[in-house]
C-alpha cells in the first residue's frame, strides 16, 4: 500500500513539474517608462509579456513633474527603465539615485539624428532657475521616423533582459513598425494639402521642432523647449511682431500647458485660436490622443483643418 501511494505521489510530482516551470517562465517583465508616450511604445512591443508602469501619465507634463514616494518603489522593483534622455526628464536622476535600482536605464533617442536646441537663446537675460535640455531638442518622437527608432531600441532592450521572449518582442515591433510607416505616409499627405505659404502656426512651447523639420511647417512659440522656461516681455513682444509679419495661420494650445499666455497673444495679434495639440503626453483613454498613432493623426488633422477647413 505504501509503495502504491509513493508511486502516485512521484507521478504527481512529475505531472506538476512542467506547470511549475511554465509558471516561472510566464513571469512578466517589469517595465517602467518615464512618461506616457514611451509607455505606449513599450506596450506595443512588450504586449502581454510585460507589466508596464508610466511615471508621468496622461496629460502630465514631464518638464515639471515632481516624483512621489511610490515612484521610488516603482523604480526599485523594475527590471528595466525606459527613458527619452537628452535631459528631458529633469526629475529622473535623483529618482534613480534614491531608488538604488539595479535595472538598466535605457535612453531611447540613441541613433536618432538630433536637432540642435535654440533654448539658450530663449533664456538669456531671464531671471530665475530654468530646466534646460542642453544642446539638443529632446522632443524627437514628434517625427514618426524617429518613433520607429524608439521602437527598435525598445525591442533590443527587452531582448537584452528577457532573451527567452525576444522573438515575441521582435515580432511585435515589426507589426508596430508597419503601422508607423503607414502613419508617416498619412501625415505627409495631410500636410501636403496645406499651401506652403500657410504653414506657419503657433504653440505654447517648442515641442514640435522635429514635426516641423520632417513635415515642412514652421512653429512659433513664446516658451523654450521646457514648459518651465518663462517667456520674457521682450520675447513676447518680438513674437507678436513676428506673428503679424508672417501672417500666422492658427494658434494652438497644448494639453500640458496653461493656455492663458497663448490666448493673450492670439487676442493681441488677432490670430485664430484653432484647438488643442498634444505634445509631451497622451490624452486619457477617452480622449483624441490615447495612443501615439492617435496623437500624431490628431495633431496633423487639427492643424490642417484649422488652416484649410474645406479640405475633406
């Protein structure tokens, strides 16, 4: 009797061991993204193989974000941390140090052809402390070809820390890359419907330099690359003169900034307030920019409809 029970027990162990191994292999990669746009990229690449948290969520401004105590624990528990880099996340260095995380911190702008920053010129002579982004504009995701580099870098980073799921990450990245290729073509067609002499608009801060460079628009802004860089009185006066001189077609507020300065400039120049663009953060799930693809489509179509409303 004892021998029979022992045989059944051993058989049970043999039967259970594959399940135990499967449970171990099913452990998800703990991914932390610095802000919502990077979080969306990570979600597409990681799929159901990752557990994702974004530090700065929907409609949040990474420029002025103040970390919470829970963020330290989130970083400490991460398997990998995805960041933009280029000094965009001013809060991140002290957060990483406080967490003592052993996770790799991956800068996703590696390999992108960067645009030089004009921020120093904007802030000269202005009092107070300002968060500068350095020599390069960090808002590289605003051009879809750059977003493809972000995605490629994420897949490579995931493979480095979770090689057993690498094929899944690479497949997901390839599928998403096809969507981004189609998105890029759609934006080019949308902007092409705007007459070149009308492609001058104004936003709150200089977040759209890569969009302008890639798709052939001019963006004016009262603030620098960071939303915590206040516009000087002389800078605003100069911008007002330029708006009148260049016949700016439309003025837009941004989802992450206080709209009052932009509204004041629009009133003083007679420029048309034309809606809201999404720059450094996605909208909530019920908004028009819940994903990166939605955000870029919304921005391009909002600009086009403001300038050429009769184009279908």
